[in-house]
C-alpha cells in the first residue's frame, strides 16, 4: 500500500475539491490501491465493486452501530437506539421488522397521487417563467411534503424541520467535526409533534409508532419508549428528505446535459424508471458508507485489525469497469443494477418511496418542459456529512 506510485494518491471525504468530482480519485484507487489507507483520519477504504458488494452485507465484520457516516464514526459520538441506519443485529432486526410494517406496498401505492399533486403544486406556477431550480423548487419541497404527510407533521412545520436537519448535517471544508449533540438536536425537534399526536391520533406513521410494539429476543412484547418513537421519527424525516432531494437534482443535471436521452423520455415516459436507476448508479446521493471493523480481516495481503474504520465506497463501485461496460457513460437504457441503496440487512428501507418520487417528479417535469439547460454559473453544491449533490440547480427553459 505504500509503494511509490501511490504516494500522491489521496482521498478525503471531507475535502470539497474531491467531493465536487471524486470519480477520478476513485478510479485511481480501484486501479492502484483497492485497499486504501488515509493517515490523516486513520481509515481504510474499499472501492472495487466486488469488494464493496461483499462487505456491505457482512455485518459481523463491518459494523454500523458506531455510525455509518464518516464524521460520526470518527468522532466516536454515542448513537441512540432507534436510528436504524446505525444499528447491528439483533437490535437492528427487531427495529427493521417494525419499520417494514410502516413502509408497506399499500401505503406506497396510496402515496402516488399525493406525490403527483405535490409536484403539480410546485411546478405549475413556474410554467410561464424562463426557468426554475430543480432542488429549491422541487427536490427540497416535494420529498419534505411527502414524508411530512406520512409522518403527520403539518405543512407549516415541515420547512423548519428541513432547515434544522440541513444545519445539523452541514460540514465545513476540510473538517470532520460534528456536533456532539447532533442526535439530541435532531430528536428534540419532533418532541412537540409526538406529544400532540399522542392525544390526537390519526392515520399516520407517528400514530403507528406510538401504538407499535416491539417483540424482544425472548418473545415478550413491549410498546416503544417515547425516546424510541422520537428517534424513529427523526430518522425517517431526515432520510426521506435529503437523499431524494439530491437524486432529483442529479437527474435534472444529467438530463440537462444529455438532451437526446431526455427527448427519449419525453417520447416514451415508460423509460423514466430506468433513467432513475441509471441516475442512482451514476451519481448516488449517498456514495460512502462508514463501518467499524469488528474483527481482523485480510484484504490484499494486509490485515485490517479490529477497531479500524472502513469506508465502503459504493459510489466508486458503481463506476467499476469490471462490473459495468463503459461505466463513466450515462445511459438510461443500462441494465445490471447498482449499490446505491446498499446490500443485505441495511438495504434502504425507503428505496421504493425514493424510486416512486423520482419517477413522478420527472413525469411531471417532462410534461411541462421537454428542454432545459443547466445554469452552472449559479449552481451550488450541498456540503453535508452524509450525502453529496446539489444545493441549488437552476435551469433555463426558454
């Protein structure tokens, strides 16, 4: 790993210059250092498809319980129970079974018309203008409205929650620093809603969580503690907002840059789900998964010892030429899958909702605007600890 030809190879998840376009660095890592080590932050990284696909489901070696984002894992912040992303079996399995009953196909089907209405409400007033912003006008609004509706949070409180969530996960350039109260701050914003919903039940996720029971390992059942309800609610709200907003931004960018493929979607909207999948492969909103190494593991002739930190670069794996033909080409007709929703027991529980929101968003956009150009001079990146993508992506439509 320390041979001369890789001395100048450097990857840093907190470096904005790398984050703007990590793919050249990741390509070199796949070729020159498939097991990469960063001395500054004391982490290893796997970048090849086969390695990442093998490691993601291997929870006995690569643990999530100490945090799955680099900033939280490296800082050693204590993770409260109920944050499913940051749990290992057996606790993870108990909590996932509970939440699987929340994200049912029936509920997702019922949400489709609602999502379409949210899109129309945001997009229709913009039709007579000369452009709009894929993130500010759609990506930051529709997923927030959808998850807010599912949770039972009134619209007048949804933007405040999104603003607080953005503030809590925004990072400074070159810094892995994270607030030690990040989880308490996130959970606290929902306390008032939970207390109100406890005495005003409705057909929403908060009510279901308040009434839910967890089956313990010994077979006994108990209601969720209030702190667990708060943690679940904060996790669903955060995950349901941020990644889908970045997906919509990336798809707006890529279809703006590939007009021939965009026109195919206009002519045949049935191709839009395939375009969503290719966008997820090509620009995954969550491209880096952090893990704690729970036991020694041999990789490329090196022993990664128990207690080490490992980054699983699913964004890099999605561009591995050993798995994908011409991987740096955006192609809405591509088949073959991707690792953007993870693998194994941590496969994204909200994947069906994200896919539905992405599909409907672009069905509605393409009905109104078959053509647009990205205004890169006024586009800005989001700088968060857990996802990458656009904070603003304005486009010109005339």
